[in-house]
């Protein structure tokens, strides 16, 4: 987002205004801002604080507690590797390690080209199809580390060709 311009400030204030009648508006405000901009930096949290009267410390606590909020920009494709117990015992550690190796980033980081963000998640509620990975909401069930390279290839192909990669 960089330095906020007047249009961005007005949009954030408009989002805050949507929930003035709500008893506990913070989650709805932050969710709308996250959806609009993709992340919630400190500068935005300060605007929300001024508009709602909620302290920046409390807002920061909420933003950093919930994994779906982010303080930094995310990649176009957000890879969420479940590391809950069921996924972990079925090999999720190897899966996230393979994503990390191929993308040359650690969990919580974004590739230099802004294409991929790798997130380590707690349980995503997909224990029956463990280990599970999500990419922008699409679930990859019963994933093992040998399939990671093909998945990344599909997304990179789609980016460079604007279409699905051919299958063998």
C-alpha cells in the first residue's frame, strides 16, 4: 500500500462507517479492509483506531492473532499448508518443506515476484483428507511432497500462458 493517499484513507473510513451501529465492529472492519487491500499495515490500523476508538494495541493484537489477516502484502497465490495433527502425522511437514525449497521462501514469506505466499496453518478442518493444502481456497487433498512441483508448475504455466497447463 505504501504511503496512503487520500482516496485510500477515505475508503478505509467508509469501511469503518459501515459498522457504526454494530456493538463489536472490529472483525468486520478488518475483514473488509483485508479483502479490499490484501493486508492491514500499521498505518491502516491507526486510521481504524481513530475512527472506532479501539486502541491500536487491541487492533494489532487481533490482526496478528488471526491467520487470515496479514500485516504485509500476500502473493497472488496464497499456499496454506495445514500442519494440524492429522495432516502433520501424514506428512505435511515434508509437503511444506518441499514448497519452501522450490519457492526459495520460508513459511510466512512471499516470493520476490509476488506470485506465491507460503503459510503454515493450524488445523483447517480437513482431517479426513490429510495432508491438505489450500491455494486461494482450492483444496488439494491427500497431498504428498512428490506432487508439489507439478502443482507449482500448473500455477506458473497459468500465469505465463493465461490458460491451464496441458496434462500428460
